[in-house]
C-alpha cells in the first residue's frame, strides 16, 4: 500500500465512530413511508440527511419535495473534466409490525457485538451514511474528492417509488452523471464479498373478495352461504401446484431460461443453503427442479404477503364475514413484464371465484427487473476495490429482491448501474430485529475510497461504455 | 277475550314505551364480554339489569360474581304450590367490528320506523326487558304473578359461557324450577311466528401456523421457502370438497340423518330462501344434496370465522410472514360430540401441513346441541300463546345457532327448555347494524302474559313431564 493509500485508509477509518453515532441518531426518526401518520417523520429524515450531507462536505444539499415523500439531493463538484458518480439510496424504512417480535424498540438503536440493531440500519440508512462518511474521510485527508459526486436518496423506496421516475425526469440535468452506484443490496456472507449484477422485478397486488353485504351470524347462515375466507383460501391454494409451480396460465411464458453455463456459474457461488435457512428458521420450499439459489434469484415467484378477514381478536366471534383480502406479490425475471403478469394473475383469481362473488384486484406497485453487464469497466473497478478490501474476489450475485428505481436510473439517465451494497442475508431487513454488521459498513467505506480513485483513473472516457 | 284478559293485555301494552326507553339506556352500556377492556362495562350492565328487575317488581335481584363476567339473578316468589318458571337470557353483547359499516354508533341506539338499532337490541337485551316489563305490566294490572318467576342473565354468552356451568351448579337450589323459558332465538318472519325446538351445538377453534422464526423479505427468500399463509390457505381449501362436503375424515360419522318424514316437515316450514339471502346480499353455498333450510339447521358445518397473517396495512410490505392463523367453528348436530370433532379437525389440519411447519390447534369453546320434545305440555302451551297473539300457529324451528347454556340448564336443572324468542333473521345480530323490530318485543310481552297463565293452569304436576 502506498503512503497515500495508507493515509486515505486511515482518514476514512477515522470516521467509523462518527458513522455509528450518526446512524443511531438517524434511525431514531421513524421514516416509514407506507404509513400516512409518519409523513412528518419522513420529512424530518430528509432534513436530517440534507444536514448530514453538508456536514460531510457536500457543497450543495437540497430536499426535493415530490407528490409523495421528499427526495434528498446532494452534490460536490470538483472539476467538470472529471467523472461524475451518482450515488443512489433511500431514506425511508419498512413498517415494524409485528412489533412484539422485536428484541428492542425498532427506533431506539442498540449497538451490540459489532452490530447495530434498529429499523433502517441496513436498509438503507447505513449505506447512505457509509457514502457520506467516506466523503468526509477523503476530504479530511486530501481536501478534495477525485471525482464529482452526486447523491440522490428517495423517501418512497419501501412504498413503490411512485414518484421517483417523475423526480428523475424533472431533474435530469442535475442528475447527469457517468456512472451510478446503487447501495441497497447484500453480500452472501462477511467473508464472501459480492457485487450484484441482476435484480428481480416486482409486481405487488391486493385482492379483495366480497360475498355478502354484511357480516353474518355463523349459526343462522353457517352451512348455507358462501364464506369469503373460504373462497379466498381456495383462490390462493390454486396459485401453485404440489411441486411449487405457479398455476397461472402464461405466467412462465416470457421467462428466459438460464443456459447450462449460467446455471453452472450460479452453482459455483459459495452459498450455505442450510445456514441461509437455519439463520431465520425457515423451511425450504418453492419450485421443484431448481436449486434453492436459482429459485430465490432467477425464477419468478408468486407469494402471499398478507391476509385478513373476519374476526382476529381474542376469544371467539361467531361470524361469517362479508369480506376477505390478501396482499400478493410476484418477483419477476427477464423478460416478464409487470403489466402482462398483472393481467394474467388478475384474470386467474377472478375466474377462480364462484358466480356472484365480487373480486377486486389492484396493482399496488411494480418495478422492472435489471441486469448489469459484468464486462463493464465500472463493474470491473468495483470488483477490484472489493477484492482489495475483503481480500477475496467478489462473486457476481443475482439478487432475488427488486429495486425499481435502479431500472429508472438506468433508463432515464442512460448510465451503467453498479450495485454495491454491504448488507448480509441475516440483516432481517423488512422484518423484526433489523440490524447491520458494522464491519461491513467500515469495509464498504474503504472500498468506496478505492473505487473513486479507480473511477478517477478511468476518466469519463474510460467509464463511457454504455450498458448493453 | 275475557274482561280479565283484556285488562291484562292493556296493562302489558302500557309498558311498551318503558321497554323502548329502558332498552335504549341499557344498550348505551357496551357490555362486550370478549374484550378485556370492557370488563367494567359488563359489570355496569349487570348492575343496570339488577336495578331494572327490582323496578319491575322482582322482589330479589342480585349480581353474582363469577371468575369471568357477572351473572344477574332475580326472582319473585308468589306461592310455593305454584309452578316456578326460570327465564334465561344474557346481558353481554358481541364486538362491533367492522365498526365502519355501522350506519349509526353501535352504542347510541337509534329508533326509526318501528326498529331500534344498536348492539344488543335483539341479542339479547331486548328479550330480557321484554320479560321484565311483562312482569311490571301483570303486577300493575293484577298485583301478583300467576307463577313464581326466576330470571338468570349471564354475562359471558358471547364469550363461550365459560363459567355458566359452575354458576348453575353452585346455585342449583336457588335456580330450582319446573320449566325454563329461554329467550335468545328468532322467528322466521314477522308474520310467521315460531318456537325453536332444536339448536345446533358448536365448537370454536384457533389454528396457528408458523414456518420460520421471523418475517422474511419476499425478495431475498421469495420462491425458496415455505410461506405460512400459503400453507394455511391450502389447509383451509382442503376442508371442503367442490360439493361443499366437509373433508375431515369421520366428521359426519355421528350425524343422525333426518328421516324422510322429518325432512318433509322441515320443507313445510314457510321460508323465503331468496329473501333470506337477498336481505343480507349473501350467496347460497354449502353442502350439496340438502335444502338451504336443512343446511343451516340440521347439517353440521365447518366455517372460517377469521384469518390473519403478514402485512394488512396500506400500500405494500414485501414480506413473507413467519406466521398465519385462522378462527374456525363447527356447528354440531345430534349426535356429534365437540371433543370428538375437535380431535378430528385438529388431526386433519396438522396432517395437511408440510414437515417442519408448526401447527397449533386450540379449542376456544364448545357447547352441546339441544333438542326439545315438541310433545311436552310446556311447549304446547307456548305454541298456544304464540298462536293467540300472532293469529297463526307457530312453526317448530330447528335453529342453526348454538346456545351452550341451554344444554347446561337442561342437564343441570333437569327441566324442559322452551325456546321462546322474538328475533328475526334480518336483525343483523353478531354483525354491523344490529336492530330489533319493536313490534316483535311487544307481541312477545303479550304472549308471555298468556303463557304464565297457561303454566299456572297446568300447575306443577302438569308441567312435570321430564324432557325425553
């Protein structure tokens, strides 16, 4: 390591405690974007981030209002002849129910054994502060960045990113950049670094069934009328066959099957199936004929995310309810389209209902799948930076999750998207007891320090290969 | 009509407004027995009834504490050589959710077009005040009752009557009587009077499914692990076949099939199937091969009363939950036993779950079915009283609902049980917009005046036929 590199590493490492303390303060703001009552908290979260960006040396930081929750934009422009990197993350967080399963209060972050527990620590506030504290570390050491840096953090990623496309379109000039680095993904394990090269798309729906005008007494009407929960259960039971294959006609028609080579490559990714399951006490399931890794990253899914109807309280209420409903979601893979799948699933559910039953099927949100070419120099540089810090080449990960704004950035700004995230499978994102492994954030800071230097060396032209 | 009978009818009719006003006051007390937060309200309801009983001329009225909610006991003993009638009802009410479907606040009773709307107006506070105001009317006219009257009103009928058996056993001497009149049932229509001669029994359960330790991200785990909502949906979908027949092995084994004669008798009961369904906007369903009337009164059922799991809020949460659960209930018919059916249903559900999935199955409460011999003189007298007031012979109704305390009274006190209730199918009991048709209560008062005279004439010996 050169003297300059050593000094940079030390300067960045000096920001570790600041990152942890800053993250604790930010996590205390419950910026749940899906809950209308939290609107002011999401606004506060945006303002916190704006102020934090300025404190870390960004020269401009603004809260951009949207028709939903606000987006934060910050930038530090060093030299127009240098490459410009756009960092993407989000400052909103998931809801916290079931609240009773949290070991500690979700918005009172708890540091323990190298972990920080709390909603948003991993997804995605930790990632954003990893970027900003790296900026501070570089500036403290060298006084300037080797690139121009722009940062955009939306406030609705957990609520479908409904206004992100409009935001990007209306600020296209200010967001102009040469490469986007998205930090909202995970590696496979602490000692198995990775870079994500594919994301599944998504469509999220609500289906509502109604079979009478009012709730009915289960004694007076029981046995004589249709029960909407039973109808919904039948519908949902009919979504998969016994081998876990989705039974919606046409569901798999557009799926690009992996080649034998691609399957082999995926099989070589170090992945502890047993540990992956046992860490969360889950039981293997899904589509027969595919490995667990294939099922969770390269195959489309149709999952039930929520269900409700009738009496849910203590004790007994002898009722046949009027209505029942469920939340469903599909993870989509190339070349499935959300609109087409929405039509197929909706038709299938409606056809499964007996005559006279009201079925409403609503698309809540959707997002396209993304694939990034591993051959791009921006990805290559990121792989080198990760290898240098983790001491091991990263594996190229196909991610099971969806980040709809990544597709927006790729499409609207025409930049290559590098998916560099330091989360881990056990981070419990979207679940009780979310946490982040602090060492991952610290290593991530070091990797970013190297990556900005590498992008500086590549220059605008070297980064100028458009994604395939 | 004799002069005495005319005077009695007038004296009872004079109590009509008092009944309505008293009922309004009582309905304002939200005595929901299943909600722990309402405990004090159930106590207030008991005290209201005790005071009301004294005001109406009962000479003793007491609130009996139980390990759950209190029971009210009242009596007026005229002459030990006269027959003693025990009236049963309950002063607790059902929960009110979904609250948004009520036209008016459930505990702010609204009188409109001869109806009184509000939770508990029909089930069962109206019935109890019908009895007490009849007492007042008789006493105002004649100064004494022609029988000895005891009244017991429990506070947990809507919560499984868990402590009623213990209450009856520990007060067996004070409850000693010659006939019990239970007023918690319905007729078929305003112009089709009825007396109930059979009640279905019931078993009510909760089933809980768990397939992971924590909630999981539907992107990271989706397609690779079991989903508890899907498992529960499969379980519930497997409870019935396409013809509506319960698929739990052994479920029908103990069912006494109706004879051809019994089916014919039931077919002659005036019953407007179309109106029964259209009044509540329900759709006919259930077991093929039986009439709608047979299905709702003489056949056992297995209904889903509630379901929940995962995300139920606004928008989207991309989660595979750890758990899902449902409330189930069966209406049982002779000679099904709740314990046996509980075992069969529990075994069936457990066997439907894939290996490794945790299934908990809990009996919340149960109650035996009841049949009352139509040949008993106490029933006969009631039929005459009803015919005299409604101008038409009552039909003998097999009721689809369950009233577990009726079985307790029959078994513990060894008295014939006459099921005289004036509710109507459109009363929306256990549902939003519960109401009572006031004319039904007024006619019921007149019928009770006649009935007590008839029991007086029969005397203890005439009533002394034990139920078969």
